[in-house]
C-alpha cells in the first residue's frame, strides 16, 4: 500500500510510529506536517527525524493542495490518514485515495463536531468523551464512522490527561483497524446527523477567568486551557497571573463573598478566592517573572482582588 499521513503534535508522532510498525516491508509511507505555533511544544523536526529513521518520505507544509504536491494525489495513494491536522484538505486530495481518507477526531461523533473537542468537553464539565475514526466528507466531521472508543473524563483530569487518553485510543484503533485496511474488509456506519453538536474555535481572550462565574465553571476553564495550552489567566495588581491548577472548597457556605477577592491563604494548600458561589483554591500558578510555583508564593494579602 501507498499510505500518506497528515499529522501534527505529539500524538501525530506516536501514531506515525504505530503505523510504521503495522505496515508491510513493501508498503510506502509519506508524512506531511506543518510548522508548530509559538504556544505548543515542537513536533515538526521530531517528525522529520522520525521519518528519516523509518525511511518515510517527508514534507512540511500546511497546504497539501499546492502544485508541488500534485504528483502525490495524481498518482492515487491507497490510503490517507489524518491526525491533528488543522488546515483545509480539498476534495481533490481526499478523493484521490483508492481506499479512502480517514480522520481521527477527539469525540464520540456526531457529538462535538468542530474545533478543540477535548477542550470544550472539559469546559462543559463532561464526564465522557471519545475517539472516532471516520471517513472524510464535504461537511465538517460528518463522514461515516469506521471505529469509536469511549473515554472517561475523571474529576481531576486536565487537558493533558484527556489528550493522552484519546491518543492511546487512537493507537488502539490503529492496531485493530489496520489489518482491515490491508484486506479492504472494513465497514462504515453513517452518523445520526440529528444528534450532531458543534464547537467553535477558541481564542486567547477566551482563556480569561470571570470570577463572577460559579467555581465549577472556572475550574473547568482552568482544566481545559492548562498546558500544553497557555493557561487560563486573570489580573493580579496589573500583572497577568496564569492559573494552572485549582480545586473547590465546598466545606463552607458564604453569604458574603466578593468574586475575585482573596479569602484565605493556606501554606501548602493554596489561595482561596471568591467566585460566584464557592471559594476556588488556586494551586499552581505562573507569572511573566516566575516559574511554576504554588500560589501562596505569589499572593500574600487577603485584601487583594483578582480581576
């Protein structure tokens, strides 16, 4: 088989390694990736190095439809697999594959079609997400499903944990489905489009904390935008304070509380902050002038109010 992989991020590297372990010696593997953005860990050079190690062809471009790559699609590859890709894949590209073009998605489609499904699942307080491998179609994330796995979201999971769980499911799906690609014996199931839900793209301004919101909603925001994302943030005396982890104090009922006001500073535990309901205990934080540390090292007055 001639296989083309469009991949990015750590999960793209892990899936590339898995695919390389599953193909036959006569198979030809080609990998596309794109330059990473400033906020994310580097991956493009690692993918290039891995491609050289494994004898795969390698290209770095977000525009797979450019004329310089036309020869790849004109030659009709057998299979195209897409993992972590963020850019347009034209019909002329995905229809070139004789077996098909299949995309991994971080949800149980048809739920959470669109951008950043794992981020939105955490923001929305979901207790379950999933991994889906589906055949690409003209409508976003609407193609027939080849395989799915359900994934539990635990109360203490942050985005790093969820992404790792989903990536592990990707690897499991590849392991089970690849022989079916090789034998062309797979089955597809149409999505129930009436059950579809959608997500939009998040922007940096969406990472800002509104202390008037309920504590659970704020904590979910913190969990969703924690590393490898840049983190949810607020203002501390004119300085940007990034909050990386937090818990909620349900032990006391406040009838006089100011959103954003420091309520208590507890060494070894964290800083208690007023919200729209229960106090939020902020733990690990980061500023432009500090490394990651406990919030008690940064905030030392209960008269302060986070904005």
